[in-house]
C-alpha cells in the first residue's frame, strides 16, 4: 500500500480594503500646515490691536504678530510629540 503526499498548501491572501495611513508624522505635518495657514489668513484678513492710553497716545500691533507667536509655540509642541522616536 502506498500513500500520496499533498503538495504545499497555498495560503490565500486576505484582501485588504484601503484605509488612510495613521502615521503620527503625517498628522503632525498636517497640523503644522494648518497652523501656519491660519497665520497666513490672519496676515491677509486680520485686523490690528489698538492700545489707547488716558494720555491720548495710541499704538497698534497687527494681530498676525500675536497669532504667529502662538503658532510658533504650537508648532514646537506638535513637532515635539508628533515626530518623536519611540524606542
């Protein structure tokens, strides 16, 4: 009596549906881009901050200066946490 061996079994590949990548670096880059787009729009359409004293002197600062300062800090924080290497 003889037996016949089967050939190697083929593994069926599982079809994967497309899903967006969930890379932290991609989301951090998109967040930084949106932050600086907000600065750009503020520079184009933003107003000014006018400070008046009781002595009658006025000083004005474009709002983009304040927004850019906060954008710099936000960029620093997003880059720190979004681009860090996990050991």
